[in-house]
C-alpha cells in the first residue's frame, strides 16, 4: 500500500495583479494630466479702464437690454440717415417702433427714458428712474459702424453740452465696452 502524499497548492496571489492594475491606473492618470496641462488654454483676464464699464459684467439687466437695443437700432439709424441725409429724430424712431426709443411697456419698465437728439451727433436718453437704469448717450459720426455708448447713473442729470471724451469722463459718464472673451461664460459668482 502506498501512503498518500499531500501536496499543498497555494492559491494564486492577487497582490501582483493588484499592483499591476494600480500601476496601469497611475500611468493613465499621468498621461491624461500631462495632455490637459499641455493643451489647456491660458486664462486671460481682460480688464476695462476706470472710465469704462463692461457690458456683460457691470450693467444691470435693464441697462443691458437698453444697450442691446441701441446696438441693434444703430443699423436702422444708419439706413434712415442715408435716406434723409440727416439723423432721424427720437420721435421718428419711436414712430417706427424702434426700441429703446418707442415708449412701450418694455421702455417704461427699463427706466422710462426720455430721448433727445443732441447737435445732430448723439442721442441722449435721460432716465426717469435712475435706480432701475442710468441715463444713456450714444454718439455717432458719419461713418461709424460701432456704437459709442456711454452711461451715467446720476439721478439729477442734464444733457451734456460738450460731447468730447474728456468732458464726458469729468461729468461722471462711463463708456460701455463689449468684450467677447470666453472667461465671461465660465465665470462663477457666488
């Protein structure tokens, strides 16, 4: 008779397999991190001068609406200027239904601006409710395609007599500038 022999069979060790999986994960994370660092875009922070306001960040919702309306209506103002050989009056623009010159419910809720033409060079919209939206000034030249729009949030404001940059700045007017950078949409305000 033969004596039974016992042979001890050890289970396969999971230690080496775990080590290989962790090493593979570390390599994947290292490669992914280096690709992100290498391909990432630098975050450019754009700033405006002290006499300027950013159209997206520094204006209230009502002021943004009026600013957008002025930019859109500028094309119509240029067309009417070509037809009439002079700038159209705010009353003409209101009769045509162009915002913000038309006195509708939207205009009233945005500050009820009273518009006037200054020296056939600029439109001045005096706010009736300065806490809702400030007063606006849109300067125009014959070949201007880009609007030059200024804002003043003072409550007791008169139409400016001098339309130069220096005079407007000293009177408390701030130029509105539109910046189109990707940082605006990625900004988190808490």
